C-alpha cells in the first residue's frame, strides 16, 4: 500500500481527495495522511516513516511548501514531493525544482492528471529503493564474502560465480556536465560536491524514468545503460530530457559565473556485461565494456556544450521518432577513419 501525505491548508481538499480516490483507498492501494502546513507535515513524517510521497501546496501558514521542500531534503532523500498549487508561475516552479520537487500539478486539480503523476512518482521511488537495495547487497557481498560465500565455495567456484559475464544488446550514454571543473577552485569543497550532486539528482531521475540505470559516476560525468525493447529511443529521449532539465536549472548558482549544460554521447549495439575488478581483493563492479561503450564516450567528448551526438547506426534507429541533423564526418579518438555524426535535436 502506498502512503501519501497531503499538505494543504484547504480542509475541503481532504474530503475531495478521499472521494476521488475512494476506490484505491478501499482496495488498500493508497493510504492518505493530511497536514495543514509544513510544520504539521514534518511532524507527520517524523511519526510515520513509511510515507512514500508528499503532495504539497506552496502558500500555507506557519511553514510554506517551499520551506517544507528544503526540510524534507535534509530528512529523507528518497521522499519525493509533488507540488500541487495555484502558484504555477515559472519563478515558483524553478525554486521548487531547485529545492527537490519531483513534479508539479496546478490547481484547479485535474484528478486524472494527479493520479497519473502520483503513480509515476511512486514508480520512481520504487526504482530508487530497488537500486539502493542492489547497491547495498553488492557492498555487503564485498564486505562479507570471505566469511560467508567462501565457506561454501572453493576459490575457483567463487571466481567463476562472480566474474561470470554475458553478451547483451543495449544503449550506453555518457553525460558530462560541461565546464564543471572550471568552477572547482572558486567555491568550497563541500559547496562543490553539493552542487554536483544537485545536478546528478536531476540526471539520475531522468535515467530511471526512461528505464535505464546508472552504471557509474566518473568525476562530473554519468555513464548510463539502457536495455530491453526500444532501448535506443529510450536513451535518446532521456538525453533530451536531461538537457532540458539541466538548462532550466538556476544560472549562476552560489553567485558563480556559470550556467549548467551537458554534452552527451550515445551508442548502441552488443557489449560485454559482467563483474570487472580484482577477485583477490574481492572488489568488483558490475559494468559493461567493449567498442560500443568506448565509442559512446568518444561521441560525448566530441559533443559541444548542450549537444547530443550519435553515430549512423543509432541515427537510423531513432530518426523515425526523433529529429536529427547530420553534422558530417569527424575524427574520433582511437578511430582510424572519421565517423559520420548526427545531432539529436528533439
């Protein structure tokens, strides 16, 4: 059952929510809690640790929705908030986004749209939890493998089990935050890390929403993998969403002369998927490798600020769905001949 906290000083909204979602409440799919302002919301969250998402108004007494967003981020990074407000102007929306809002629904409420937004948010939270659970399991395996698994498996059996690999067909994206290193000497280390993580949150959200997963973080870049039917289009649409989201974020953060942009390279095809690292240290990372992956990184390196580049194969697959533009042949590192490149426009 999904636990949803509704934060709004309009008491009539509580009855309206119960009425509109009565079927899901009866089916025990949704359970609603209510608070009249941000202060009451924080008290409810402290008392109920199983809340999945928050639906919050902006204009409320005692503590408004934007202040509540700042407090929620400190309490629980996994708790996602949907702003439900008549204040739909761009200034409020941008402030809310910068403070961690997941999505927005404007008043008067279209309850069909609200239900779809709730389900999308719940799916995102579930994906985050599954990703974190997998990471924890992986870290536990690294920490305790000598005391557990090795008691039941010989060295060769262990090595075979954790270094097994497979050949997969997938798409790989390299997403780089442009010119981020140029500001590293202008702000304090903790401010730099917090700012970078703010951008990563936006990027990771879109990767998960487009059925991808984060393979690794490399400095100020993210490597993402997309598998399954339509992975090529999913990867390209994800890149467009990331570019749009990042460019909408606050310019000149912390007073810096900096406006965030990304450069992205995407490639698709067969690649090896498996645990890579040192079995003697029991430290391995599950990743993908091969020429497809290397080419994706080269495409990103060739991309200009705000540009998404693909090669001819990728372009042939996505051009019926998305608009692309041939920018000609260009040399790529470690490629003997120039490669025909295409820019994904929209």
